[in-house]
C-alpha cells in the first residue's frame, strides 16, 4: 500500500492534530528534495513558507478540524534548497487506529500558478487604478462643491449690494423731497420781504435777500439733481421715445447757454450739416445736451471755443453722434473712466459750482433711452463728449 | 439591543448566571468554540458571537475605518457587553482576541472578572530587541496566500452570493469553507491584527488574567507569551502540552482542564 501511495502522481502527507507528520510519500519528498527521516516526526508547518504557515494556523487547520475536509487550498511549500513551490491541497480528516489524522493530497501548480499570479497582479493594478479614479473623482467633487459655495457667496454678496443700493436710492429720493419743501418756503418768504409786504426794505437788505435767493436756488438745483439720479437709479423714470430732429434739439438748447458763453468771451459753433432724425426722449436729450454745454462753458477759458457737431456717419452702424467739444482744461486719462460716477469732479482743487451729479445723470438718462454717452479728452487741449443715439 | 445581537450574530447557551464571553480569532468564527462550550454550559451563561465581517455577522454593518484597528473590534466586545448587560464576565479570547479583550477591559474594567488569553501576542512583527516572530515580508506572504485562496473561489462565488440573497445556502457554503466571507474584510482584519502594536496596553490591565501558551506555537512563540506574562499585572502563565495555535480545536481536553483549574483558583495577586 505504501508503495502504491509513493507512486501516485501527487504529493501525500498525513499529520495528527498535534501537527506532527506521520506519513509522507516519496513523490512529495522527491519534489521538495528531502529524505524521509528529515520530515517524518516534524511539524507539518515546517514544510511551508512563513505566509502559508500563518494561513495554516489561522485558516486551514481550523477549517479541517471543524469541517472535516478542505479543498483546493493554495499553499507555498519550501524545498530543501529554499525554493518556494506552489501546491493545491485537498485534505480529509479520519480516525485511523483510534487516532485522528489529517490526510492531505498535494498537486503541484506551476503553469496554472503563472496565470493566477497574472490574475492577481491584474486585479491589483485594476484595484489601484480604481482607487486612483475614486480619489480623483472625490477631488473633483470637492472642488465642484467649493465652486458652488463660492458662487452662492457671490450671489449673496451681490444681493446685499443691490439691496443696499436700492435702499440708498430710496433714501435719497425721500430726503430730497423733504428738503425741497422748506426751501420753497424760504423762497416764498424772501419774495414777500422783497415785495415789502412786511414793511420797508433797505438797499443793503435787498442785496442780502438776493444772496439768500441765489443760494436757495443753488441748493434747490443740487437737490433736484440728487432726486433725478435717485429716480433714475431706482428705475422710476419713464422715457417717451419718439423720432426727433437733432437740429431742433440744438436750436432749443443753444440759446440757453449763449448768454453765459458770450459773457465769458467763449465762441460757440453749431455744425449741423446733415443732422437727421434720431429716436430719443426729446426732453431728456435736451437735458443731456444742456448739461454738456453748461459744463463746456464752465471749464473753457476766455478766447476758447465750444462746438456742437452732429455726425451722421460716426463709425457705428445705425447710430448718429452728437459731439459737444470744448477747448477747456481737459480731463486726465486716469480720471476719464470715473467721470460718469456720481459725485465725481475732475478739478477738485478748484471746485466748480455743482453737485458732481450732472454727468452721472446724463449718462444714466442716455442709457435709459437706448443711447450712450462717452468722452475723449486731452488735458489742457479740451474734451469731447459724444452722445451716441439710435438713428431713425 | 436587538441590533447588536443580530449584527454580531450573538448566541447564548448554558444554564449558569455568570457570563462567559468567547471571542474567536482572526480567520475564524464562533464555531471554533464547539469543543469548549459543552464543558462550561452547566456553570456559565455562555455568550458566543462573530466580529462584524466574520462568520454570520451583518456584513452591511462593516465600517472600514472602525475596523482598521483593534479598537474597533474592542468596540464590538463592549457593544455586546452593553446590549446583554454583562458584568463579572469571564472573557476568553483566542489569538488576536486576547489583545481585543485587554483593550476592552482597559476601557471598562468593571465588566470583566477574569480574562483567559489563548496564544496572546501584543506585536507580531520583530522590533529589536523585542522578538514578535515575524518580519513584515512574512505578513505580506500571508496576505498573498489569502488572496490566492480567495481568488480560487471566493472571488467568483462572492458575486454569486451577493446577487442571490434568496439563496442563503451559497453563503452557508462560503462560511463553512472559510470563516471570513469577504476577502477585502479578511485582508483588513489581517492587517489590523498583524500590524498592531499593543505592548503599551498590557501594563494598564486591572483585570486578572490567564495566559495559555501552546508548545511550538508559530504565531505566538514562547518568548512572546513570557513577555505578555511579565508585562500583565495579576497574570498567570500556563504552559500547555498542546502544540500549534488552536488548542481549543486540537487539544480541547487540556484546554478545558486548564481553564477550569484557573477559574477555581484564587485570583493571582
């Protein structure tokens, strides 16, 4: 029987629950390069590499002891030369001669192991790739969440800014209205005193009353400007867009500033060749042009020229341009961008009369009716303000 | 409470009142105690369980972070103590469960009367001058062997089980073949076990303990058992004739006899 077991084409080893080897066949001894006396009586673990020994103690032996058998277990055995050789093990537990023994058949796996190793390696590569993919994914997700949070924060900040701006406009509108009432009362009483309703008035008193009256008018103008801007910003201005002749607009406005220009010794020119029709709110366009001309008069010295020019072909399709050009002090380039913001005045050292709201109001009005207002200026040479209007 | 009972597949046998909590080691489940249970069931209330990830525990409750260290396994032990309201417990831990029991007893010493530690090791990897018995490469070798054996069938059978919840016999078969049904969980348990270092936790133990040291135990060599005995206050060291690492499976009579003797003896000072 032993001879038969020695010759079967697989390894055979039998051990007790104490782990000691009781039988081993010639085939296994041959493959591992041991002599029978070197192996029998030794612990079966000593045939294995360390990893397989731990596996034997933690998995395989409990399995055989509990279930009575084990099938297709992969183990690495160690040859006498120190080589590690892969085996598949089937085990069965028997009682022989009154003692429990564990019989194991061992099939060498060489070619099959190559495939299995390749499979394990491929699995590891796939797992690593998957892990990396997951990490990348997680990173992107984190970034996406962060971006979303930033966007939410931006929207929130914008909402806060919009709310604050609305509140400001509302406040200005209400305050301007409240301020005009007492100013009107001042004007009324000044007039009554001037008329002598309250008794005789001396020449000196008349001079003083005139100053009060002029100051009242100035204050009223400032307040009207503030009120206008607040209304425009609050979106409470109605535009009556119609087809209007630019020549008519200039003809209406020019006479209003001519006395001022003449008094200052500034020449005025109107170049209206080919001035056609535009689509605009006439009243508001007149307000804009008057404001630009008043500014031009204010900032141009004696001997200078203020020109109003209409250009039908101004390089923008379907647009007509109206220039108000002066030979005044000009605007430094770095200030040109801010000139249309409220309360900005260029010549801060030599503050001219005004609220600093005129250009802001003018541009808001222009934009409100589908036009625009831009500036080109060279310091000490002059400025050109251009209203770009939709041609009709 | 029922959650923990179901999660850890807790089973109670015996007619005694004092609890005896049996904690299986890495690679196995509560079936390991089959030769021991009968000997103590008259005198104790025996509580058997599977760690989450082992045996018939609820794999859905597995949390990779919690079970990445032995503390997570100690949580399982204490969860069961709380759910079952266990006090004055005789805790019997095999292999890695020796350290799990020490971690649990360090956190809640009042729950435990004595610990019986079968083949304890606080650190498996050598750290000169400490000798744990293994190098890191050896542990890699174990992981590779596990992987090979799982790839042999569990990798193919595993998905079949998951896709056939109405066929529990497939899971039964897996559980019967290997006590750990999920190769990924088994690998993590192996790493938590064999890469742990609990040497500093030994001196803190306030509960008396018995160390059962097998002969020719590769996993927990003689010198490691002696190290544990020297480090654990109130510990008793018992050399066994039994060889290997699973005396309760291979030599149940001797194991039972030594446990009984210890439980009868007064506690070591």
